[in-house]
């Protein structure tokens, strides 16, 4: 492990998650694992940053994600119409910058939203700046704005922060740390690997020499300056310690209200 690197470990679990990666108009997909944009948005919300505030310091964080339970995909089908019975607006605008009505007139549109159900991920955020990681850990425990797993309707379950045995930050890069953090299976899946001391789990980590490219690095969260850059990642596997019974993890939905 690198002596200069430290990592903050975040557990991303809840009834539903949705990590938009290729969203287009009326179809909102979800990636199979958390995106860097979604995770940095969660950290920014915890710190109370406004959308117009700079995020350059967050962009320097290294990210690693381990899939402890992939969950299943939920498709939410619904329709949209104008309550006044008017034709829906199109994406085109007129000379004054106002949206045009659909032609031919369209009164109902079908929209689809996709979510991950009962998925569990462990994310490691790495940096050489221990003070910054410590501040992010405190913010996650006492968030300024509500935390969400990709979309506002996707509320995380506790615990969110996973500390090492000494109660401080994990030592090492995200790839190092993801091999040390115990497995956190979904409660409904407990028993799959409970008889083994270690379990093999897939990971995706930032790597400048990685073979895959992800276009999920936010330029800004400002609605008027939205844009995304790319990052190189590599995929691999780690042998993580098997977890204790997840049903023994205390769960108090009102804990954050204290």
C-alpha cells in the first residue's frame, strides 16, 4: 500500500439507485455502477455546495467502486400530458427562444426511467490530502443537503461511511482499500458467500493507463455550464474479507435527524 495515499470509504446502498450515464430526452437509463459525476454530486451536497460553486478540488479525487451486489433493473413506465389539454411542447424553439408546439400535435408522451433495485456498492475516494478526506467524511455524517444515490428520489440507507478498525481513514489507494473493506452483501442475499473467509468481487478504478473510458467527469454542476469530460479506468477483481451477518447492522431511519 502507498504510505502517502488515504481513502474515504462510502457504502452506497438503498431500495433504489440510478446513475445516469447516457440520458437522452424521455429515456433515462442507469449505469450498472455509480458514476463519478453522481458520487461527486453526493459529496458536494453533503458539504452544502451550491450548483454554481467550483468543484475543481473534488475532480482531483481518485475513485474506485466495488460491486458487492449488482441488484436488478427496474423500468418505470409512465406518460406525460398537459393538464389543460394543450399540445405538448417540442425541443425546437422559435426566433424568440420559446419552445414550439409539437407538429403534428402530440398530446401524450411516453417516458421511461430505469433504476437499480437492492444494489450495494462500496466506493473508495482517494487523495493525498487527508484533511480534505476528513472533511468529506464529517460532511457525509452530518450532510447539509439531503443525500441521494444518483437521483433525489433514491435515498441511501445507513451506514454510509465505513471506517477502518482504528476509526480514522483507510491507508492506501482506492484499489488497495477495496481489497481490505469487508464485503457488504444485500440483506436478502446473505448466505451466498458467508461460509468463506474471502469473496471475489469486481472493481472499477481510475487508472490513466486503463483500457476503458468513461465520460462521467463533470465540468460543473451549474445548469448553465453542464458538460462532461472523460477519465480512464481499469476493471479487475479483489478478494475481499467476507462480511458479518448484514442483518445485524443496526438501522435507525431517524438517526440523521439528531
